[in-house]
């Protein structure tokens, strides 16, 4: 059958830049005002050829394959020169401060390079802002107008790392170059924080966000995330006496910082003395709270709860009153996440949040067993929806894993369900059954996250959920499922991209 790529009638350049098109012909005025030669409105036709040899082929897989091919064809020939030009522009900014080469212009050029590799492409119902989607917080960085070489060096480091990931045909920035750029930017950040540069607090906050995100792609383990604990503490200290920051910019950057800090606490031993109330205090008044902010507002005290659970239940004896208080708090967070999902994607949602499709993935573990463990994959109606579900499932599974460990070691399952949560528990069947359901759902999202149109961001968002799923399958003794998850890096499939190495969290869930 024949399919036409995309439903939008906007011109190709407005689609690429994610801006509203005026639809003027032959070229739109939006492009003219941006000094861009409009490339027109032509749409490409694709053929979806489903055969007996390949019965699972679908329109999304054909479009994804074409997207990947065009990215690979352009990667070695166009991205590296853009990085070189960006580095030259950074040096020019350091030497000459002019309106032509302003910091905002430089950051806009960095955004355009990042857009080609890291950022996901909008699709479906991507029509509302989401503070965890990188287009939002990278957009906030581009709005910063102050000259700050520390931030610009962080952007250069991030772009260098992304080009290293995407480069083809041998034309790539070496890994050593990536680490050199990262270390230089980190040293500049450390110096700025030690000097207490309050006047550039928003830029230093942006720098921490950029470098922390870069670390997912240049370090094999999460030890480097611990480095920024002191940086975050310094930002908190300096913020007390600094108020001259755009609430919109601060909200977007602060939201991303909270995500980084909480995930590093959930997966390791990092301790940051910031509770949920304190995180809220540092947000501007009357700021609009999007769904991912709501979700992290629900779980922001979860790291402390989990540490308390470990302290209470690790020994052979534990104080039953204190233990049940902690368990009740965990159930309360779990209930609130389910309620959040119901409100965001409940019965009033006009379209399904996700649908199931035949899976194109090949996992080396399946070849050993001779059958596919997951014959279908999940496709979400938007990137925002994907992020919301994947992260909320990961938090739910983390709590369920801890509860499962407690029941295995100390008591019968029913005895750790407080009366006010019996109704929620009854819908599970058992804690393990619900955990298996959620873990399997996540495993079926991997194909979606590894599509080229998700950028390298799609691979990054799997880091914490993959860690949680491996922990759950380990405690449940699900050997095949665990092997399947451990072999994600060796997967392949039409319309997907694997082989990108990202950070693995090294902590463990243990009671």
C-alpha cells in the first residue's frame, strides 16, 4: 500500500524548526523572517511492502528506517563541520562581544546542532510543553542572554559528545576529545561555583544541567553524577540571595535539575538534603506545573523513604511500628502515581495513550530459547506520553520491588498492606504479579525509544527504568527476562538504532 509521511501541512523548514507555519506559497513568511530559504511543502511518498518473508513491516517502521538512513547519510559530511563552526564561534564570542555574535546567537547555533542528533522529533499529539523533554529546557538555555563562557564550554562539550555518537564514515570526534572538552567545562564550573558568581546563577544552573546530561553518554557508570551533588548544593545556597531570574527560564532549568538529582539518589548512595517541600520552595510562585513536574512532586521524597526502608528492614529484627509507617508511606506514593496516571490518561482521554504493534526487534537471548519473549511492542501517541508512562512505570516498579523484597524476607504479603490500601492491592492479584505486568510493559517500549526519530534522548530515558527492571527480575528469579534485559545493547531490528553506549546505574535494590 502507499502512505504519505506526516499529517502536517506546514513547510518542511517550519516542521524541522518546530514552529507554526504561515502556509504562504511558494515560500512561507515565517522562513523569510528567519532569513531561511523556504524549501517548500512537498511530501514524500513511501511504500509499505508487507510480504510473507517480512509480515510485520508497518508504516512507522518504514518511516523510521528512512529517517535513520538520512541521518546516517548526513552524519559524517555535515555535522562535524557544524561543530567546528560552533567552536570557532565560541572563541569569537570570547574575543569580541558584538550583536552579530551574541551569546544567544551562539546558543541558538548549538541548539540547531543538538536538534539533529539528540532531540526527539515531535509527532502525534505533541502539542503541549513538558519540562522533562529536552526541547523545553534546551530552549530555556537559548533564551539566556548573559555572556557566560562556563555555559558555552558546557554546550561545546555536549555537542562534541553527541557528534561523536552520530559520526559515520570515520569522520568523528574522538572519545578522548569528548572527555577533554567535558573536563575543561567541569573545571570552569567548579571555579565559578567556588567564586560564588551569584550574578550568573541561572547560567551556572544551566551548566550543571548540560554537563549532567552529557555524562549519560560519555561515562559507562553513574559515578560521575555524584560529582554534581556539591554543585547542586551550591546552587541552592546561592539562590537564597538571588532573585533576578526569569521565572519561565528558572522553572524549566530547575525542573530538569530536580530530575537529575532525584534519579541519582534513587540509584545510588548519594545523599542530598533536599526534601519535597524544599524543592517546591525553590520554584517560582504561580508557575505552571506540567505532568512530569506533578509526577516528580509525588515521588520527590521517595529516595528518603527507600533509605528508611533499608535501615528498618535490613536486619533480622525491626521495630514493627516504624516499619509499618514506612510501608504505609510507600503504598501512599504508589497510590498517588496510579491516581496521577488515571487523571492524565483516564477515560476522558480522546485517543489511546499507546497501542500494541508486532515487534521488529531481535534479541540474542530469544535465539537461545528459540521463541520471542515479547512478540509485540508499544507505540505511544507522543514523546511526552512515552516519557510520562515510562518514568511512572519505573517508579511504580521500584516501590513494588522493595515491597516484594520485604515480604520475601520478613512477613506474609498480605500483612504489609495497610487497611487503607487493600482496595489498591486487590486489583493487583499480588505484588509480584503487578510488578511482572509493569516490567513487561516497559520491555515492550524499547523499540519505540530506539527509533531514530527519538534522537539519542530516547536511549537516555531508558537508563533508570532499565536499571529498575533488571533489579526486579533479579529479585524475582526471572532468569530469561533478566538475560533479555542484559542483552538490550545487542538488539537489532528494522527502523531502530542500537549500539549507542549510555550510562548504567551501579546501585542495587537490597533489603
